[in-house]
């Protein structure tokens, strides 16, 4: 008997929506071990498909195939990886760092692979992708011949799977710092310790878009290693980049120097305090970027998160000169597009300004959204003009 999980009728309905996740409460029975690739059955034994099974997470199943055929094997992983890689290649991304595999959206749930030049950074975020780590490694080496593969499994979500936190090189060797290019900007990425897998690759196209409107005095809030600041600075007369982390600010300075950009003033400060200070001091900016961390890590945190988003957007709209541009983002999937629009609208009302939306954007194309899994649509970015 292959490992088998039986769903309740509600679980079957859930699977019919095309969503890949089935929660533990929708399981009737599990004859499987955590980390198994399982056959999924309906209550009367009708096959639903195959899935990754976790015996710890609330997300008990991640569906990988549908119907009766039992096809989940190494050949299928190879096909899915190859498809994901071919798609990224077709995008002709003007950068040497980008996402190659975006989990669910590439039908490889809970597997992340990013490219940083000749190196790959991988995350295995569920019991099954973790168990299959040697397989992913072998297939990626075969398909891409990378100089090294680093596993960045120091991610909180792995706790929910009962998996430990670790960072390890599983193929070749990976240097402490890797130089990558994103458009015209060169960065030194710290793959071992940087946030995410080193850089925020999902904002690449939003930086490009924002650069088309950026002008005058720029304020880049939550700057990290200067992603927006460095992409927009060439279009601006003055650039202030703020991040609360001293280490991030050091990186902004080093990256600015690396790119010969001299007019970036990087400050280690709390954005909430600093926006208030600027407001008090009657400062004005022509371009402001707000790219905060996810304020809403879960649904319970939503009211506070919305208050936080509103506060920074309100202050930014007040600080903008007429004709100024606000690039405002949220990367909480709990804050949907409509809700985010309402936050900005209500900030504009309180600031007593009229704004127009110039662009509604999302995460970059190498991080596509799987329509049946709304959770994969996490990053929203509005480019707004103050009238
Ligand atoms: N804009 C960046 C990514 C931002 S990630 C890019 O394009 O690459 C969010 C950043 O916000 C992190 O670097 C974190 O250190 C910083 N941060 C979090 N809370 C903050 C606060 N209250 N004030 C300033 N920075 C903050």
C-alpha cells in the first residue's frame, strides 16, 4: 500500500477549487509519515491526486498532481524544474539575480530557488521538499551546472513543519559575498545572512517602473540595501535612504560607492519617527518610496498593520510636493489589493489631498501568482501622484 491520505467531503471540495493546500481539519485519515509523497483519496476511495504530506503543519497536504495517474517521481520533478527554468529564461530578465522557482506558482509547492550569478540559493519549506533536498540538488546541478548551491533554511515557517533552522552549502562552494547586477545597479549580496535569500528580488520591476517617474528630492523608506534608492537616484537631485538596521545602512553606503552614486544620504533611523520629524520640520520631497516589511504576519495582526500602513502613507502624502510621486508597497498577503487601495485612499482623505493612481503593480514576473492560490499574490505596489 503506498502512503495514503483520505479527505473528508469538504477536503474534496477544497481540492476542486484548484487550491493546492488542504488543511488538517479536512483530513479523514492518514496512513503516511510526515514527508511522504502520498496518494490522496476521497471518502469513498476515489483518487483525488498526489500530494506532499506534513504531519505537523496545519497545511497537511500540498497537491502536486490531480486525478488517477501516479506520476509523482523524479521525472516529474525534473519536468517541473525544467519548465520553471525555461519560463525564467523566456523573460530575458536584465539582471543576474532572479527567482528560478517560486514554489506553488511553479507547481513545486514549498520549494524556492533563486539565482545569484553562478550560484543558487534554495529553500525547502515543508517536510517533503526537505526530504527531497538531495534530489533537487542533483537535478539543479544537472540542469544548470551552478558553481555552488546554498540552502537558506533559516526561515521561521520551517518551525511550523517541525524542521530545524540551518544554512548549508550542498554543492560546490559559495563565497561570503557575491556581486550581482540588477539593471544598471551592482550589488554585493550576502547569500548566507542577507534577508530572504540575500536581496529583495521581487521588487525589481517596481524599481524599474518607479524610476520612470522619480524626480527631484527622493526619500526611500525601508531601504534595506538601497534597492529603490540606487535605482532611482540617477533621476533625482538628492536621495535620503532610511532603514532601522545599521547593517543595512552600511550596505547602502557600500553599494552607492560601488555604483559611483555620490548623492545618497543613508540614515539608520526608524521610519515612523523620521516621517514625523520631517513633517514637523516642513521638509518636502518630490518622490517617496514606502516598502515596509510585512506588518501583518497573520490575520489577527491585520487591524494594527492597517493602522501602520495608513500612518506612513498619510505622512508621506503630506510630505510630498504637488506633482510628487509616492511608490507605496505592502508585502502582506493578508492585505489584499482592495484593502490596500482603501488604506491609501483613507490616508489621502486625512491628508486632505487628491491623488491619482498611475500604476497598480505586483511582485516581479519571476515570482508569478498562481490564480488558484491567492496566498501567492503577496506584494502590491501602487504608484501614486499627488495632485
Ligand atoms: N526596499 C528594500 C526592501 C525593504 S525590506 C528593497 O527594495 O530591497 C524592509 C526593510 O525595512 C528591512 O531592511 C528592515 O530593516 C527595515 N525596517 C523594518 N522596520 C523598520 C522601521 N520601523 N524603520 C526603518 N526601517 C525598518
